[in-house]
C-alpha cells in the first residue's frame, strides 16, 4: 500500500470515509524470467514477432547454452519467481516432484498472465469431460494452448481434444516440458509441438517486454 497527499492524514486518523476518488488499485505484474537473465548479463536474443505464436515459430531448436539457462531458471525460482518458498523451506520444494511441478506450472502461468495483461488477451483454463488444458491464450487471430509438465512424456490428449473441438487452435498447441531437449514447433498436419520450459519462458518474457514497449509508446 502506498499513500500520498491527504490520504496519509485520513489513514493516520483512522477515518471511516470510503475514499472514493482518492485511491486506486494497481496490479503489479510478475518479474519475468528474461528480466532476471538480462540482469545476470547472459545474452538471450530472440526474433520477436507481432504475436507469441509467430515468435515461437521462429525459436531456435536449441539455445547456445541450455545448461546455463536451466541453472538460471533454478535460481530464478528461488530469487525472483517464488522467494516465499525459498524463505520458508529453502530448496526443499524443488526436490519434491509434486511441489516442483506445481511451482513450474505457476511460473509458466504467471509469465503468460503478464503477457495477457499487456495485450488485453484473455487467459484461461479449459476442461471438457476428462480432457483438460492448463493455459489457453485466447488471442483473436493467433490463439495458443499450453500444457505444462515436468516430463516430455506427458500425455497430449487434452491438447488434441481442444484442437479437434476448436479448429482455430490446430497447429498452435504446445506441451511445455522442463526436460524437453529441443524446441519442436507443431507440424503442418496439426500435431502438437513440444518445447522446453526455458524456450517458453524466454519467448513469453521477450513478447511481454515488446508488448509493454508498444503500450508505453502509444
């Protein structure tokens, strides 16, 4: 909470007035993985397209230093992503497969939510019967869907069910897996793409930075 001007006196005196017209709520977007990478001085250049779908289509299959990015992601989870987990339990959550999976899923969701906020795009979860998809970025012309997993062997039935029911998502669905060695875009026949978590966070982060720059220049 930040108080300025006459509001400080109202808070000090514990007044019961509503404060209408004298206060506003601001949503602070999460710290992006790419911001942390830049602060470390590690080079990470990507060709950023008009939309996330186009940016991911041009990602390199492998980053020059995949081990370096993986180490930075590990540090980011503790320092920039979820410091409360580190303060409370140290690195223990990263050693538990279930907790680590939840942290990675939340990290991906937070990063994509920032992009959705800057672009005015709806971000949601999808479920139908036994099928589900973790993150759906409902861009009006280039929608995307992502299933976040710890392993590249994770099932793809939810993504295929979404694409079959809503053809506009065909060719724009990805499994994001922490252990995926390469970035493999969806095939021409509508196959699901597979990408590493570091590819995903890097693309989303750079796309978010570009969207913010566009907003600031309007």
